[in-house]
């Protein structure tokens, strides 16, 4: 049988048939979201009901919020950056890194996450489309620097020698990073895996459509059906730390 979703004689029962292991594909794109870091102890956006200190995410993770109250926004990211030193990659991160090492085809891991757990698990072919907590960006020069500590008014940009640093994070209303590379790779892939994302935030939530139109097999690996579950040919529900090592073996 070819991989895909087929409806049995009993129309209510859908049998998902995949007889091909991930390693038999040639060009794989993986998208991850907050759910892959949940078992490491990093709260997902849904767990927090999209809130932080009773602020709606959309009211904190925006350029307008930063212009209105830079200290509040810096504190939001300083808190999350500090938490990185208290958490470790989990088996889901490690399963992806191990698979990348032994896979002989083309592989790209695109993450919506801004934590550094994929890198720390060993992933290398990795793009952070929404930026990274451990980087800062100069508002004047646009220069991006590694920055693991707090960002505050007394932390100067090394090139401008002025307090002009913002988190290197893609906020709502800002263009995600690496979009040309991501879309070009999606248009060529033969397997698209979406792991630990609720499928609410675009353009990431639309990647499955690009992959499907390219003829790729599409698999959603999540704790529960996402907002875009119907776009996927196959579904694997459960905790990623348990399902992924098995799926990618
Ligand atoms: C843009 C950094 C345009 C910040 C983030 C249509 C098209 C284009 C844009 C839009 C559109 N409609 C609306 C928009 C605007 C907006 C948007 O999508 N809004 C939403 C709210 C409707 N999009 C944007 O603004 C984007 N920019 O479109 O620019 C443009 C064009 C030209 C010029 C300029 C601009 C930018 C969006 C990026 C925002 N930044 N992150 C930060 O982190 O602080 S988004 C942020 O929220 C995350 O990065 C992530 O992407 C998103 C949260 O989603 P998830 O990762 O899915 O997390 P969530 O908690 O929701 O779900 C977790 C899932 O895991 C759940 O399903 C759960 O069941 C599962 N799970 C839990 N535990 C486990 C698990 N699964 C497995 N195992 C477990 N153990």
C-alpha cells in the first residue's frame, strides 16, 4: 500500500497506512513547535493559555509592545532565557538529532521554538524561523550577536557601544527568518513531519500545504489533533518523547 490516508468500507473508520519507514525517504523536512520541548519542562504557549504574567502573548511578543514598554518585553525574554540553564533536551530532541546523523538523504529541521534544546541534543541542519533566545539584535545596525545573559538598558551593543539591543526573536507581525530557504526545501521534500505544534501560527501552520502540494507524505506527530490535522495524511498522537524515538528508529 502507498503511504496515505484511506477510508475503509466503514466510512467512519480511517486506516492510516504507512509501510515506509522515515529513513526510506530521500528529502525530509521536519517542523517542530513548543510541544517538543514540553517534556524538558518548558511550558508551551497553550499550557500557559497563551498568557505570561496575565499578559496575552500577542500583547507581549510584538514590536508595538516593545515600543510601548521595552522593560516588560525584555523581562519576558530574560525570564525565558534564564530558564534555559535549568532544562535539558528530552528523548524527542535526541531522536531527531540521532536520525539526522544517520540519515543519508537531504534533511532540514525547522523549529518555531526559540530555545536551544535542538542544538544541545546535537541537531545541526537546523533553522530557527522565529529567532533564538540566546541571540540579541542591534536596533541601530541590525547586527545579530550571541547573548546568553539578560538584555537590559546597561547592556551595550558591542559595535555601537549603545543600549540598542532587542531580543533576536520574530514577533507577531514580523517576517519569519529563512522563509525563502524553507519554502524552496518544502517544495522539493518527499516527507514532512510536524512535531509538537498546535498549527495556529502562520506561515508555519501552512507548511504542510506546501509539502502536500509537492507530493510529500505528511505526518502530524502531536499530543492531540492540531488546528491543521486534516491537512496531514498520517497522524501519530502521544508524548513526543515516547512516540518519536519509535517512529524514527
Ligand atoms: C507574519 C517567537 C507577515 C515569540 C512566535 C496568515 C498568514 C500570515 C500571517 C498571519 C496569518 N494569520 C495571522 C497571521 C499573523 C500571525 C499569526 O499567525 N497569528 C496567529 C496568532 C493567528 N503570524 C505572524 O505574525 C508571523 N509573521 O506572518 O509576518 C509579514 C509579511 C510581510 C512583512 C512582514 C510580516 C510571525 C509569527 C511568529 C510569532 N513568534 N514565537 C516567542 O516565542 O515569544 S510564535 C510562537 O507561538 C511560537 O514560536 C510558536 O510558533 C507559536 C506557538 O505555537 P506552538 O509552537 O504550536 O505551541 P502551542 O503551545 O500553540 O502548541 C503546542 C502543541 O504541542 C500543542 O498542540 C500540544 O498538544 C502539543 N504538545 C504538548 N506537549 C506535547 C505536545 N506534543 C507532543 N509531545 C508533548 N509532550
